[in-house]
C-alpha cells in the first residue's frame, strides 16, 4: 500500500509572488517555503488554474523538508 499523500496548497498573486502555502514553517516566508519545495520536490508539484498549485508529498517527506529548511538555534 502506498503511503498517504499530504497536499500542500499554494496560492499566487497576479505578479507571481506566493500569497499562501500550507505546512509552512514559521521561520520562512511563503515564497521561501515555495522555493524550498520547488528545489527539493519540484517533481511533486502540479500547477492548477486560477493561480494555484499543489505539492503531493508523503508526511515523512514534508517533515524532512521542514527540518532541513528550518535553522536550529545554536
């Protein structure tokens, strides 16, 4: 059985900036989180109409990307 997928929803402004994105770590802006996901999991992205899109990842992949993208306090 394939692991359950998590959908990360993205909404864009008309100028292409990222307005909203789910599962975003608090330390990152929406556009920084979108860039991180695009660089690390771009093949999991699906563009939708109306300035929207989704990333389809497993929960483990999402947690790993969050941990990698979030700087830890020294």
